[in-house]
């Protein structure tokens, strides 16, 4: 991940760089970020975080994270991407009920009387949920007490502006300008 920090305090700039990198790593989002820019103006105060994702988050269905096979009236689901194991199990319980879904091992599930075609197309993660997770991670980097926030999300670019003052149109315009610069950098 390419990370640029622009601010007025050299010590603060470096501290935010470290905090941003460690937070994104801790929540498992660093690998999905191509480039990030942090604009810090503590005198206003205004904090703007813009990230360019490697790709626009897409919805995921069970067949993206598991293989399925039918034996008789049962469908065997072998989870290949453990990151989606809880979502797969939850989606199967919701559709078929707990009494028809048997989790044999951590990554092997049997759906009694299931239909493989129906199961393979069940959505387990939406692209919007992935963006919400990244926005949530960005909020963790914003200083405590900064309550006024403004989000801009277009395609694979997400910008969050934050201030402890009133979120004026001028502050929103600064965030929009930085967001548009990122769009230019990303070729959007």
C-alpha cells in the first residue's frame, strides 16, 4: 500500500501514518488498499482520509468461497475461503434452518434436502458491506471526540472528512477536492 500523509506537524504526520497502517492491517483491509492519502490540519481541525482500493468491492456468493457436491438428497459444502465460513453457515441456517444444516467440521457442512444450484447462488457478502467495513476501519483512525463526519464513496475510492467543529460546506469542498484528485490518480 502506497501511503502519503500531508499535514502541518511532522510528528503527528508520522504518528498517523503508523496508526493508519497498523489499523488497516489489524482489521485485514491493508491488502485491499492500493493507495491512501491522509490530509491533517489540526488547526481547523480537519482530517481527511482517502483510500483507493485495488478493485471495487464485489458481492460474494457461496460458490465463490466453497465447493458443492450433491449426494442423494444432501448437498455437501466444502468451504475453501475460511474468511467467509461464518457468513456461509449463517446464510444456510437462515435459508434451511439449523435442523437441516449439519456442520461436520470447521469447513465441511451438509445441507439435508438442499439444492446445490440454490445454495451456490446465496449471497454471503455484498460489495457495500465491504465498503462499510473499510469506512469503519477509517473511523478507528480518526481521533476520539471528532464527531462530525462526511463520507464520499464512488467506485473504488472512499473519502472521509472529520472535524470536531461544524462540518461546513468549505470543509466538504476540501474533502471533495481531495477525493477528485484521487479519482484522477486512479484514472477514474
